[in-house]
C-alpha cells in the first residue's frame, strides 16, 4: 500500500467531510492557451492523466518532446508558472517519500523548494470534463499525507501544500494552496493514520 492507493479508496463523502472548513489561502485560476497540437490530447481520462503525468516526470530533462507531449505542454507550462509565482525556486517530479509513522510511503507529483515555506508539495490532478471549484477531500488527504512525509519529525508548519487541477476541456489550471500544511496533515492523520 502507498499513499495514493489508500486515498483512492477513501469514501468520497467521508473524505470531503473530514476537510470541511479547511480552506486554501492561495487560490489561482489560469487559462491555458490552446497549442498547435491540442487535437492530440487523448479523449480518454485515464490516458490523458497518464500522458500528462509522464510529461510532468520529464520536468528536468532537455530532450526533444514528441508531438503528443507538445499537446500537453501548454498545461504544464501554465502549472509551472503558477508554482513559480508562489515563490518556488526548484521543482522535482515523482519524488519517492519513505513511510513515516502510520503513513505509508508514496511518490508526490512535485516536491518543491521555496515558496510560502522552505519546502512544499504539489499534487496534480487531471480532469477531462467539468471544473473543480474547490479541492476534493481525497486529494487533500493525499497532499496532506505527502506533507506529513516531507516534514518527517519536523513541524508541519514549515511545509506548504497544494492541489492543482488541470482541466483539459475547459482549458484551465486551478491551483489551491496552503501556506502551512498543519491543518491538512492533522485532518489526514485523523482520516488515515494516527501519528
């Protein structure tokens, strides 16, 4: 079991109730200009999510992009700009985080240096249709668990966290950030762990 497998199995209503009243203090929405390869974006939600995350995994390399990767590039560029706009100096993708206490290990989408705190974590979710006007409970549980793993024995107050929704149909990226992850981590520990 890892963090994402646990949070995927959480009951939607229970997860949303667990984070009731927890509000992000950074909320941003950016329109994504369509690129010349937009027609290559998969219409299958699972495939689109996999392809966008594969491009996210290439955040640090300089190899040429395939036409399909270029289709997702405007979304990725917008997301990177949003993360940099909150003060991030460096981003690593798909970073493995070892287990801590009752929270199992997992791989966060973006481990960030700089921003509202010295360290942060951003979880990226891809939506094929519709819009996400507030973060979902399961997604907050996931990013809260990662914040716990990043803090290790340190203070949760010194890790910031965010969930970003890449909305393919609407052409938007929505960013919901928490400059201090304490409230997220504490709710997550109540929901999926104890320390």
